[in-house]
C-alpha cells in the first residue's frame, strides 16, 4: 500500500443516539478528518462526542444511527461493510485501547492467555507460537519479567501494568490503526509517561496511525502531531500540535489559557468562560 495515502478518510460523519421512539439526538455533527501514519489527537470537554467518533469508526454503536459522506479505511468503505467484514477489521486491523483495563480483561483468565487468544482469534497459530508472540509483546511494552506476568490474573497486576497488558493485547494482531480513548486518564503521572512512550515508539516503529482521544489539551498537544478540537459534536479547530499556540477559535484559546503551567505564577488559575457569546467564532474577528 502507498505509504502516503491516508489510512482513514472521514467526511461529514453524523452520529445520533435514539432518544425516543422516532427522535434522535445528534451528538456528532458533520465531522471530517483524515488519518495517516501519524498521531492524531481528538480533544474536547466531556460529552463533546469524542468517544462516539471512536466507536462509530468501528461501528460499535448498536443504538445509534451513523451517517457519513465517506468513511473509508484503506480502501474499505466502513459504512457499507457487513458485520462479518467488521469482525475482521475490529481488533485485527483497527484496535481500541480504553481507559480502564479492568473492564476489558476477563477476570477469570491469566493475562498471558488472554493476549495469546487475541492473536489466535485472528491468525491460525499453534498455542506455542502464540505464547512466544505474547512474551515478545509483553517485552515490547516494557514488562520486565514476561514469563511471570504471563500467568498473573488481572486483579494481580497494577493499573499501569494492566494498561500495558491491554496495549500488548491490542497490538499483538498488528493493527494499522489504534484508537486510544483516554488511555492514560486512570494512571498516575509517571506511569502515564511510560505508557505514552510505549505508544509513541510503536507508532513510530511500526508506522501505525494513532487516534488519541483525551479531554487533556496539554497532553495531546505535547504527544500528537495534529489535533482536532471538538465542542458540542463539531470540530471547531484543526491544527498541527506545534502550531497550537496560534489557535483562533475562542474555545481553543480558552482551553489553552486554562492550562496550568508548572513553575508559572501562583495567581488564581484561569477558568474557561462558558458564556455562549464568549465562545462563538465571530468573537475572533474583533
Ligand atoms: N449510548 C448512548 N446513548 C445515548 N446518548 C449517548 C450514548 N453515549 C453517549 N451519549 C451522549 O452523546 C454525547 C457524546 O458522548 P461521548 O462521545 O461519550 O463524549 P466524550 O467522549 O467526548 O465525553 C453525550 O452527550 C452523551 O451523553
Ligand atoms: Mg469519552
């Protein structure tokens, strides 16, 4: 495949959840973006529709109506794809890392067996080959004693290790795209840095496209190449991460101003002005 072609092309994505017998609540309103072999951040306050976009890409929204002019993954029209095709895409070609590994790991199986199983679901491999792949993968996510960790149960691992195990499980089928939905929000600061480093390395070395969903603008602008800022289901700003300081939308400006600075002044923290007039785009032209 041409390395310069986007992995994903989304045009005018609309998602509505059913809110009554015939009524729908539109929560993603005409979102368009491309994803290449890069780190794309989607940022915005809680409820702005970020997770809905991630799930819509995998058609994991049984109660929602998903529409788009285009939702194309490496030449596959995701909107037209059958459930059977989606089963092949989910996990093997596009995988999703969620905030809390506790809800994604099965409590009654050792973690190693679960990772190996994630591989064998998608590839025909002997148990032995799958185990070796798993041990290699645990090493790739910087788990020091893979043989020991292989046999642990989910309740026996810490939050940070659990998240690395999840990453190993999501990566073992060698997906082309990873959607990471608040992958580090439940982690403390040092573990968060480790997990981000691992993701970063894997994206760089394997040429994966990463969508990093977060409410934390500081995190995404430091970690990602490009950032989409969402508000009320719409993208209000799209910008290279390093160019974020030149943002023009008042909402983005407000988010940036509300970021605390380490070693900065001890004045009261700025808060985001949520008055509608303070956040309307027209205000930028003054
Ligand atoms: N299953 C659902 N049914 C109905 N409404 C939902 C469902 N999931 C999310 N929503 C609503 O859709 C909006 C966007 O949610 P979400 O995509 O989870 O936002 P974010 O990830 O940015 O916090 C919110 O208003 C939320 O209440
Ligand atoms: Mg969310």
